[in-house]
């Protein structure tokens, strides 16, 4: 339990910092940076909670607000040195989306939704913070364009369900399906994979 | 009842394909295309359900998810030939917004809202999928700029209420007010009508 | 009570007109202008109500819909002369955000949220109408870039809580914390203050 909370906090740090970096890139002011960090970190979970009509989680647990606040200040101050911890950030982010995916799936199951919807909820939890971050910064969301990111979440969430109907204990299911997300994401970045392009060369030139 | 479901499905197909076309235009990857198709098809109804605090409809009925999934694959594969079915698509889309408008109005009435709010809910159901589609693709929503689209919905929804207080049976009211949406939309496109410009020539040049 | 309603209406007028001006700038059609005015005026309160799972306020009280409708028509017709009333508009807007901030804080308290969340709710109520207005017009929200606007709301909402634990009567708390918002906003504009830039000259040139 402690471990999951710790991972969740590191994931939130990674998401918040991704927000800060996007906001800095757009030369936003301190308030704008804070909002973008906040939306990047809790946007996906908020959308999920609104869709399933559950209480919005960050409004009842202040830990994450303080984590986001701290991460934002840290990232703004050390923004020129974030390059050095880029790998750590990427790792946190990857573990973060794995965890967020599982949390979303489990909340969907608890609310009695169909597996397809639960997979969608897991993916929304992990991905829509980034989508809202990019929209607020007036960019087409990056995950719609070039990363195997959502795909990793969808496959991890699907794994969760395949195992859910077996006799494997809950804890192992979480670890295995979370690992699927992480491994696919790491491999995609390492081998520079992306979803197969559906465009012909001719189309790309236009 | 069967007929309405069938029309609803054709409307969803038309909306999903409109999303695919917008996403292809922005060169999104397959995941991005799917999300835009999804948002275009169910975004308006989702916003309506959140506003009136009702369960989000596509989360409890998977038919539409499969329809959207199928339409997206179809549209991506046959994207170069969609020109040939453009007229059919336009017709589905027009019948779709008529139906979505009525559904929105009826949900508003069932929840006990004032007629003005119900008309707004009908218009939101029919139009906000397209608004969200355009925002996710980083465009100013097209219906804010040049089409008699929302206006047709507003007039159809208003017709519904004018007749609602008469003795005309429910079914006829649906058919008549739906037809108002369809006829206005078809005439607007046929005669190339748009809302009167409020800008002087001088303003448009700036 | 009458006074607060009156201020609320003037605030709504100011927000709606800010929406009209943004929409005119983008050459939207009359329907688009109306929607942007509407979103600018009620968007913040709507997001707040959805987050705390309360009924959306404008859906149960039509006064504001009529006020927004009237303000939009007025602003479109007299758009070339709005320069003359710019100061009045700015004053309404400033009083409006003060009031919206307090309303948001009080709704948060009534729903039993932690002070930090209540301050966030007050700021969201006052600021997110403008954020949604700018996103729908495909702009990076102006309050993320250059105005002491959200900061005034945050400080006003914090003042509310500092006084909330004293023996000062409710009415005075509202007046004092509202005044804090107004005074900070007026001083910021008068002395051309903005949040301290966190960017070096070198960064701004890139």
C-alpha cells in the first residue's frame, strides 16, 4: 500500500513537471505554469471521476495538491538542469501512466462498468491529463500524433481483464498488467517505435 | 423504436466519419483518429449528461462504441473514396443532428428543466461533438464560423415546444420538429445560406 | 441581498461582453458570438458545480441567460462604441470576479471542502470562464500570460478564510475579502504590475 502511494506520488511529480515544461515553452506566467502543471497531473483522473459521477479525488485528498505545488516550484527553479534528470522523469512518467491506468480500470470495475468501458477509463486516466495540458497551451495533443503511449495503456488495461477472470491474485494482476504498460512504453521509446503510419508519402507532403 | 435506433446509428456513423476526416486532415496517428471520431460522435451527449447530472449514455450501452470503432476503420481504409459517399454522409449527418436535438430536448424535459434550457440541451447534444472535435484538432469550431447548423437545431427544438403544448401526439411532434431541423439545414446548404454577416467590409479586411 | 444580485448581474454583463469582444475579434458568426459570451459568463461557475457535483446554477435560474442574451445583442450593435464604456466594463469585470470568487469559496465551504480547495473553487469560478472563452477561440488563455487576475482572486479568497476563523460577522468578511480582490486588480492595472517574470532576457528572445 505504501509502495503504491509512493509510486503514485512520483507519477504525479512526473506529470506535473511535464506540465511545467510545456508551460515554460509557451512563456506562461507563474500562475499559468501552476495551472498547466495541475491539469497535467490531475486532469485525466478528474475527467474519469466526472464521467463515472464519483467524487473528484484530488478535492478530498490534499497530498497531491502539495506534491504538484512543490514539483512546480522545483521545476521552475531548476528548469535549466532538468535535462540531467530527463531519464528519471521519463521513468517516473512511464511508471505513472502504468499506475494511473490500473487505478482507472479498478475504479471502473468498482462502479460496475463493462470491461470495454473500464479499459477506456484506464486510458483516459493515464492520457487525458496530457491532452488537456496541450489544449490549454494551444497545441494539438502530442499523444494524438506520435507516441506509443495510449496504446501501451490500452494493452495494459486489456491484460488486466484477461487475468481478472483467472485465479491469479489481485496483487499479481496489478503488477503484471502494470509491467505490460511499462515494457511497451520503454520498448517503443528505445526502438523508436510509433503506430504504423496510415499516410502515403504523397499525403504527408501536402 | 427500431427506426429511431437505426437513425441514431446512422447519425453516429456520420459524426464519427466527420471526426476521422478532421483528424486525417491534421495527420493524426491511428489512436488520435479514433479519439477524435469518438469525441465527435458522443461529445455532445456526454456534455449534456454531465450538465444535467445523468449517467453518461455511451458508458452503459456499448452499441455506439462498436459503431464508432467500425466507422473509424471503414473511413480510414476508404478515405480516398469518401468523396463518392459525401452526399450520403451529409444526409446522415443532417438526420443525425435532427435526432440528437430531439433526444436532448426530451432528456431535458424528463429532468424537469425550463423550455429554454431544454432547447439549449438539444442544441448542445447536436452541436458540441463537433465543437470538441475541432478544439482537440486546434481549430476554431466550424459551427461558430459559417454554417447554419446550430440555428437549425434551435428552431427545431423550439418547434418541439410550440407543439408540446398542443394536443398533437408525441410521435408527430418528434417527426415535425425533426423535419424542421432537416429542412432548414438542407435549404441552407442548397441555397448557400449562412447567418447574416454582422461585419462591415472594412472589418473583414482587417 | 438585492445589492449582491445586482452586482452579480453587472458582473455577468461584463463577462458576456468580454466574450463578445473576443468572438468579434475572431470574426465569428452570430451563433458563435452568443456561445462565447455564454461560456465566458457562466463557464467558471459551471466547471465549479460539476467538480463539486452540485446542480449547475444557470440551468435552474434563467435570469442570467436573459442577461447574457441582452448583453450580447447590445455589445454586437454598439461594438464600435464600446471603447467609451471600457472603464465601466473594466469596473464591472473587476467587481464581478470579486463576487464570483466569494460565491465559489462559499459554495465550497457549504459542501464541506478544505480551505485550500475552497480557495481553488473561488479562483476557478472567477477565472475559468475566461479560460474557456479563449480556448474556444483558439488562443492561449490570457490569464496564463500577463494579468494579475487569478492572483487577486487567490489573495481575496485567502483573506476570506483568515477572517472566517475570527469573530467578524459574515457580511463584513464578504465585503473585506471582495475589496481585497478589487484593490489588487485595480492597483495591478493602474501601476501596470504583472507577476514577476521568471524568464531571462535570453529566454524571451528565443
